[in-house]
């Protein structure tokens, strides 16, 4: 992150990387930092995005 870059811009520019860290990192501290950054500075998801994520979650649970 550049010294002049605000945290919200950084999180929005690197959202995919932060999500990948949360999903795949074995280090719980790093995962917690990535999640905290997304919660604090990320954009709020739309209702449609949350609904779609819940559908995918339900489908993956049914497969297992």
C-alpha cells in the first residue's frame, strides 16, 4: 500500500487477493487480518450478491 493510498481504495483494488487469503491461507492470524480489512473497508454487498452466495453455499452443502 502506498503511503498516500487510503485503506478503502487498497481493499477495493485487492479484494480478490484478500478473499483468496481468507479461503486458502493456513495462518489464522493472516486470515483474520484479511477478513478485518474487508469488513472494515470493503464495499457492502448488494442483496442480490448475498442471495447468490447463499444459494452457492446451500448447493455445496447438498453435494457433501
